């Protein structure tokens, strides 16, 4: 076996929010090496695998020395001698070693970094790129369509505006590099507009601008003007995508919009969002209601136009069973796939396959706390995910991912091609709202 694991090392490294995180290094007997770094969320779903932190005073209790010790003392001896190419066996071992339903003993962060590092090591041992290794017998197509943040809010920007992500999707772009070009133009235009208006406060956690808006509609208006100022046609070339992250400002049917001084019930929030869909070219909305408001999520999914993608993040937390359950209830029509929400690559893949089987859209996604790690780009390509979300097109922990996609353009069978428009809800109807 050329992919036999010789050693597993855990290391404490730094993420994009100046917080410690975990890097795992898996070395094979052949000398091949794989490394991966765990990302971290800030607006997390309650059902996510536990991100194991030390507690105490250091770094707000967010240090990872315990999780690193678990890798060295528990994970490393158990994985030594196993086949890194047998991802299912590696991941089953990790799940058994942890032994808890929420991965709180060893930590979902330790598990996902190990799981991804094993995949990297196996690919290196086989002498193939990671996307090819992850694709297995499947035939990967081209690159995923980017979903990119322009304005940041919510938990990532001191709650200066309620909505977390104001993003764009270059729905009319012919290929991946063009999608990035168009988005960068919109990003610069938005920055110019905000600075002229004296509203610019810096950048939020994922690299999008952090503006001093008085209302959420002001953000939507700015995004529209930025698309136009970039010389692009809103709704035809570039669509608007929102992550409401409603679990962060509401639960059990009560939502508090701090910026607008409003309290809404579920129907009120649904009406507000449907109003935005009517007035702006919104093509995708994530977490429109809180994770515990599933009936309202189903009502929203039924009420919104068929060409709008309704994305489940906190509701399904990359868990195949939760995706199947949400689909049965008619809540949402696409799943965000964040491997660290569930803790191993095999379980994240099962979630992706469950979404595909339910005829849902799939968006592989980074977290707000990131690093130079580009594994998710290879995951998106290897698992033929039609979309990828990694934050903005500024700051290197984000552009490490977009740039890795550019590198893959020359390696993939379909080159820089994006999935055909009819793979997406907005491409299946003649008009966009
Ligand atoms: P998080 O947010 O990574 O901070 O959880 C991203 C998202 O909600 O999609
Ligand atoms: Zn989200």
C-alpha cells in the first residue's frame, strides 16, 4: 500500500481573525505529505459539530491546545498504519475515537482538519491532484459558479446592519475567470460609492465592505448602483444573493431588526423578504428565517418565485438526515455544504449526495474564520458542486480560494467552463424578478 499513514501531527496556527486554529499534517510511509487547516464560524447553527476550544482567559477562551493534544495523543496513534486513501475507514475511526454525537470530545475542528489532511496525503501519495482524488470514479466538470460577498454585516460586522451577507452571483458570466472579473468590478464600484458617501467603515470579517447604513434597503440600493456603475446589467449579468442569517437576530418566530428598530413575526419577515425579491434582482437567499422556524421556512420557500434559490445553512448544518427532513417539509431548495459543520469529509459528502438526491442546489462554503487552506475548492470541483461561496474577493484567505480555482481552469477537462444556466433556478425561467 503506497498510502499507508506513518504519522499524524497537530499544530496550532492562526486564522484570519487572529485566533488560534488547528493544522494537521498526515505523513505517509512513502514520504508523501498532506496538510489541512480547520476553519471557524461566527454565526453558527446550533446543530454543528462542536468547535473544541480551551475556555479560560486566553484569546477569549478560544485557544485550541486541548484539541491539538487530542490529535497527538488519541488520533495519531489510532491512524498510524491505516490507509489514507480509505477515507471512509479513516473517518469512521475518527468518529469512533470521539464517541459523542456532537464531536465534543476531540472536537469537530480536530476531526475535519485530520480528515482533510488524510485526503491531501492520499492524493499526494497517488500523485494526483486533490480534486481528482476526491472525484473517485465520478467525472468532475468545470469550476463552480462563485457567490461573492460585496458588503458584510450581521455577526461579521458588529451588527452595523442586520443582514449578514450582501453578495453577487455573476449569473451571465461565460466562464469562471469572467465571473471573478465582473465581481471585482462590482466590488470596486461599491467601495467607490461608499467612500464618496462617507459611509465606509472598513471591511467585515469576510473582506466585504463594512458600511454605516441606516437600513437594509440602503445596502440593496448600493449594491444595485455598484452593479450598474461596473457597467453590468443587474438581473441579467449579475444577480443579488443574500445570507439573512436570521438565527442571529430571531428565534421561535420573533425577529428583531436592530438597525431599523423593528420587531417582526415570521410572516412579517417573510413579507419584508418577498418585498426585496420584488424590488431587486435577488437570485438566492440563505437562512431567510431562524433554524427553529421550519414551518415559516417552508412557507417562504413556497411563496418565493421558483427562480429564487433558498439556501439552508443553520437549518441543516451539512447533515444528510437534516437535509432529507428539510426537503420533505418543503423548507429550502439548496444546501450549503461546510465540511467543518459535520466534522468529517465522508459525512460532508453524504450531505452533498443527500442534497443532490433531493434535487436541491449545492453550494460548498468556507467559514468566516479562514486561512490559506484551499481544500474546499478541490472539494467543490471533486464533488461536482455547482456553486462555491468563500466570502469576498479581497483579503488573501479568500483569494487563496478564488485563485486556486483559476489554477484549476487549466487542469480540468472542461477548463474554465461554469455549469450551464439551466442547472440553477434563475436559469430555468425567462425573467428574473
Ligand atoms: P460563519 O458564517 O462562517 O460565521 O458561520 C457564514 C455563513 O453564515 O454562511
Ligand atoms: Zn449562512
